[in-house]
C-alpha cells in the first residue's frame, strides 16, 4: 500500500471518508435498529441505506462496490449481509474516526505548541512547562510523528472499512461464481442461436432466392439462344439481363457460402476448407487432422478464421503461396494460417483481423499474430472443442 503524503489529496479524502463515515454509519445503523420492529419497512429501506454507503465509497475512495445479484435465491442472504454491515459500521466508524481525529489533532497541537505561551497571560495550562525549550522540542517531535502517521492511519482505516463493505455489501465469491456461470451459459446460448440463425438464412437463400435466380438465368439463357429474330435493342436487353442474372447468382452464392456453407454441416471442416482453398487465387497447402468433429459452433468459427484469413491474404499480402493447418489435440482445436507475403499485418490495422479476434474471443479462444515487415505472416489460433 502506497503511503500518502500529509498534504496530498488522497490523505484528505481518506480522512474525510473516515470522519464523515461515522455520523452516516450511526444514522443508518440507528435506523436499521428502529426499523427492525417493522420487517417489511426494513427490507425496503436496506437497499436505500446500501446505496448511500456505496455512494460514499465511490465519492471519497473512487471505488464502486458491485451490486448484489438479481436471482431470488441469493437475495435473502444478501439482505442479511447488508443489515450486518449497517449494524457493524458504527463500531468500525467510531474506532476509525477517533484514531484519525486523535492523530491529526495531536499533530496540530504538537506542531503549534510553541505558540501556547504567547497566546495569553498567564500561559495556557499544559501538562508540562512549554517555556522549557526541551519540552517544546519534544512536543513538536511528537506532533511531526503524528503528522506523518495520520495519513497512513487514515488510509488503513479507509481500507479496513472498504474491506468490510466489499465483504458485506458486495456479492460473495459464491454469488460471483454463480453469476459468471450464468453469463457463460447465456453467452454460449447466444452464440449457438446466432450460428443457428446463420444456418437458417443460408438454407432459406439456397432453397429460395438462389433457386429463383438459377431459373431466371436459365430462362434468359434460353431466350438469348433461341430468340434470334428479335430487334437488336431487344436482344441486347436480353443479353444484358442474362449477364446481370449470372453475376447476381455468383454474388449470392459467395454470400451464402460466407454465411455458413452447407458442406460444413454435411461433410465437416475438411471438405468445407478444401473448397475455400480451391477458390483462392494462389496455391494453398491444406492439412486437416481431426479424428472426431467438434461442435457446429466451433467448426463455424474455424471455417470463418481460415476463410477470412485467405481473403485478407489475397487482398493485402501479395503472397505467392499459403499454408493452412487444422488439427485437434484433445480438447483444443489448433488452426494455423501461413503466407509468404509482405507482412506488416496488425490487429488495429483493419476490420478483418479485428473481426477474427472478436469471433475467437466469443468462444474463449486465443489468437497469436506474427507479421514482421517483409513477411512472412503467421496466424495461430486455439479454440476449445466444446
């Protein structure tokens, strides 16, 4: 713990926290005792008392005590802990306020003791004769010691009060663990739901809009091949419509493939990545060693990593070749993407790598990037298989 200096703002904030905390604690503790005769009123008032104390810790110490968990099974235990704090805080506040006030007051009296004989005639009554220079020097030394001790004492009492408040006003370890588990389950459910929604959109586009575009392109192709006796402007319109339909069909296929390729569900990661590697504008050496398939969500994340990485290589790296390795080791899926391009890739350099990092973080994976200027670039990813 860093010791604040007597003239620092930290020392005065700690002192104000301790001194002001005593009347606040006595008031709230007394109200807690009075309202004990009416339990419904006490249960309504305790959260208000707790907010007052939390605001005091935040105002003087800059610390926010986390709120209590919402689930009903923890609420009763949390309420009893809050009542315990409001009953205990007057004692803690009294000890702290007395010690801190004594330290600061003793420092002032000791350092200003040389003024006592001059303030009035006859001199003020002191336990020792302050007209003796040795006695006055002793008073001043004690005052200096208390001046140096007061900020440390104020800091210690503020930390003690904060420790008690964090224990009784904040969530316990059990409650925090329960909250973390709940948030983890909720996040996993949201990720699975988002992945399922992408698969649904892919199926709807594949079975609906894509099939209609295929039919439209076929009909325009037949019209283009058979209707040769039409005026030239009409033939040009058919030809243009046919080309536009084929281009729209290609873009839709690429979009659907990027959402969630059907081959990933049907045949797994190896087949899906083989298609991605085959479409790359440069040679890609692909190695997939997975004895048993992972969850659909992890497969989708791994596919997205490789697909996005190869897209970034094609756009920015000026690479002549790339290498992709995917292997499973126990409960971890390792993905490595290597290229011999110009390097210089950074996590803050564009949206592509940031998107990768966000997708990986969503499933508690890790990402390591090595891309010195001049290359090569290596992306290493580890994903949990479950």
